[in-house]
């Protein structure tokens, strides 16, 4: 054991001296400084906590990879939450009003897997059917961090039932939990009726020093305090250890006082092993009616390990077989048995969860059946929401736009379309990072209102317009948390600030959830704001994310079709990349139907009726008018061009080869792509003989007209590039 030094806690006050290692087994009550002799139940609590610890150690050791120290320290906290407070039904882990549990420090995943195994959480299929198989079996624990294991290195939402969100990038789990707490408030304010308290679920999240240091957690905590989310409980494992060593090397702030300044309630538990004090802390959090709660828990990483406790060596590596044996001996469990669950542990844990979760879930379902009889329309909305479905016939509310030479900016048409989506889908809600007047994403009907604490007088928890403040990263994580609770959430900002949001956009794709990302001011079309606000490489970034569908609509009708696809999708997020400047609305009696948007790319017009053009011109978004004009120039020069709109390269790649070849014939090697962005990704379509007309540098500050001249974005340049490509192919 390390020597008996005094440590500082989150408030930088001297902490009690570390417990000297005692090589004999003591009861949990004795560890807590109590003179009360354990009864059978207390002994079983101790055994269950230590079983979680040992399963975690064994899983990491067998994988020869992972993080054992935190599960060993925080097993009592996980037990206290799951056994005593969590309203979670293991036999129906997608029960809508279940409490949510988020393991923000995802590297401690064996803590969650071991707990879920003991709880007997059932698996759920991709179409939301609960099965008989346990989500985490003993064999799954034994295959921790192995190929296709349900016990991946970090918890994955789409992969392991009972995992409420994918975590790993530190801080994101905390921020996502804020979205879950928001969803609970919104669902309650929208659907609860007298005598029918359908929604009141709480959200618990466990985190460590790394989460507290990440900016996204601070952004989210600030907003959670402002919104007075009293259904949100964060547990901070204050073990003073990171990968490099002691946190005093880099992190000495007063965390608890910081959270007080955010408007949080803060509670301190000075011994992670003290179940009585943990219960009191969680009950205090449950009783709080005006603020979220931070519970600071002082712990010892790798607690009980003779040589690894309180050392960074236990953070991210197995502690070794001999050390595990010695630790199990200290816990009073068989040192030579691995993946051992003592008699009575399963029943002890699961019986408590039946009382807190299964019984409540059954009562909820009876209540919902009665609710359906009294409020059939609202019940239908909830049923659709749980299956990620849209109301019947919703597309009929979407507009169709007539041809218009002036047209409108795609951010403008998008805002109009969103009003129709909001009318058709009562559970469509979201906001912006303080940019709604520019992104045009406010839901305008006065009945929609603003999501605010009712006591502010500025809105209510039933509001559908959210004000995230200048917190792009947190906004994205919160959107994911809301989407995970089955509402259809959107968030908006300037495209260049998607840089702040890459981690959470990526997570939405990894989790396969249909979050809607809306980005405006998508190119040098931003104009006078200059290169700091003019996206260049950002389209390539979004398009590179597997599973994310990026739309850059070329006119208002393509925008409508993009929304049809996005809202009918159950498992893929969408990104809308929209212009500041006007885009003409094409005459669809002359050009191909905008329905082709749902295939990613389609032929707008072809001068060769037999389908063998001389050259193919491709573009997306606001550059469509340029290739339309270049088409006419080429025809006047005796060239037979084809013009292709490519609003989504992602959807285009998912089409069969026959369709892709019908749009861009492989025999036609003369090709030109046009986009106010970098070239990455386009050479796949233009080939070795094609040309790209786009940006090869950052932009500049000037009115758009001058920028178009400066960077030579003209139909004539595109026509010339087409003829050069044709010449190469002869």
C-alpha cells in the first residue's frame, strides 16, 4: 500500500489520511467505522459489491487490457444507484420512464458490464423487441474487449442493451445526460395529465477527473444549472489519479464551488465504501426540487489492492494475477476462482431491482393503457416516438416550390420546411447555439414556445425552442441525449463551427440515432466575415463520417426531399449544409425531379438523348446554378453535356451500381465537379481525366460578388474545364 499521506479533495481541503492496508477481511460496516455487526443482508451487500469488483478485475485481466482501478473503487456507488434508487426494469430495458444511467468515464466499462450482468438485463433487437437472452452473459464478460464481444472496450449504445449512450470521449457522457434530463422534463410537461404521471425519470451519470477537465462537461453543467434540472444527478469519482499520475500536477481547482456557481446542489461523501452515506447523498439529490445535484465521492483507485491502491498503475492496465488473488483474499472471496459469483448474489441484486424497477414498469404499463383510452391522440404520439416513426401522412404537409430565378437561400427554405415538419410532428424540437435568427431554425408558431424553467416567466418545460447559448459542443451532446430518449431533436449553427461538434456528430453516427444537424453559412458565400467563418474543409469532414448522411441541397425542392429522407430514417443522423446566399428554384418541367435527392445524385439535364454525353458536370448546393449556366455555354459550343446534382454523396454511394452508372456513366471519363470547398472526396467521381473547380486555399473577407470574381467561380471557367477534360479523353 502507498504510505499514509493526507490527500486533498475537490474543495482543496485536507482529507482524512488514507486507510492503511489491512491484510485481513473486515466487514463493510467495519470499513465504514461502524460497531454494528452485519446482519445477513448487510453481509450480502458487501459480497455483491465485492463481486462487481472481482468480475471487473477478472475481465480486464483476461483481456490483458482495460481499466480495473475505477471499478474497484466505485463498485459501492454503482451498487447503491442500481440496487437502491434506479427505476430500471432489467426485463424491459427500454421501458420509456426508466431512470437513465450513464457511465461517462467509459474506460471503466467493466463496472457497468459487471453490474448489468448481475442485474440480468435482457437484450433488445434493432426493431425494439425485448428478447430472452441476457444482454451481458458470463461468457460476454469473459470476452471483454474481444472481436464482436458485447463487452466492448467502451460502452456502446447500439451494441449492448442497457447501455444508454456510447461513452469514451471524456465529458461527452455528462453532457449527453443533460439531454436526457431535458427530455424527461419536456415529456412530462407535454404528456403528463392529472392522474397520469407518465414521465418523471431521473438521470444518473458517473464521471471522473478527466470528465471534469473536458470543456464540454463545463458547458453542459452551466446550462443544466441554468435550466434547473433537478432530475439530474452527477457522481464525481474524486480519486486524485489520472493516467500520468496525481491530479495535483494539472487539476487543482475547487470543483464543488465551481458547480455551486453554476447553480447546482453539491453533496460530499468522503468514503466511497460508506453505503449509508451514499444512500443519504442520493436521497438528498432525489429530494432536491430546484437544482441538479453533484455528489463528490472520495475514493481510492484499485481499493483493496495491496500494491496498486492509489497508484496510476491501476488506471489503465491489468493489475496482475497475483495482485488479484491478494485483493480477493482481502475482500474475503476465493482467491483462485475467476468470474465467480457467490451464492445468493444474483437473487440479492435482482430482487431489489424488481422492487425499484420491474414493479414500477408494470404499474406504468397499466397506467398507459388507461391513458390510451382517455388521451388516444397523445398516446399514439408516444407510441410512434418509441418506434422512431413519423405520424401517418406527414409528408403531405411539406411544401412544393415553384420555379423562381431569384429563389432563396437554402437556410431560408430550410426554415420554412421546418415549420411544416414541426406542424406534422409534435415531438420535433430543438434550437441553436445562439444563432437562430441567422440559421432560421426557430419554430415560429406561438404555441411552440421556449424551453425554460417555468419560474423564469420566459417559457416552460413544454417549449419546443431551445436556447443552448454559445455552447456548440454541449449542444450536440445534449441533442444526442434527447434523441436517445426518442424525441426528434435538431440543433443548428454556422457550418464553420461544426469543428466544435465533430466528436458528438461522430457519436450520433456510431450510435445510429437520427439526430438532425443543421449548418448554415456553408461556404465563401459567407462573404464579409472572412476566412475564419468560411468553411473550406468541413464538407469533406462530414462526408468522411461513416453512417452520417450529409445533404447540401441545390434548391428549395431538394431541401424538401432531404427532410423527407431524414425524418423517415430511424437509425442514421443527418446533416443539412445550407447557404447564406440565394439559390434559384429550378423549373422541374425542364430539369430532373427533385425526388432524385433521396438517391444522393441524379441527372438534372442531358443534351444527349441516348445517354452518352461528351462530359458530365457535377455540383452540390449553391454551385448548381453555375453548372446549369455552363451547360448552356457548352451546348452553344457544340458540346453535349450532362449536368448532375449531387446533394448527398453518402446516399449516392448506397445505391446499386446500375443506378450509379446511369447517373455517371463509367464510359464517360470527361467530368468536372464544382464546389465552393476543398477537393477531398471529389476525385472518386471526376477520375484521372476529370477536373475540379473549387477552393485550394482559405477564403477572404469581401462581398460575395467580389469573391466569386477573385476565385474565378464563373460558368465560363467551368465550360473551359469541361473542354479540357474532353480533350484529355480523346
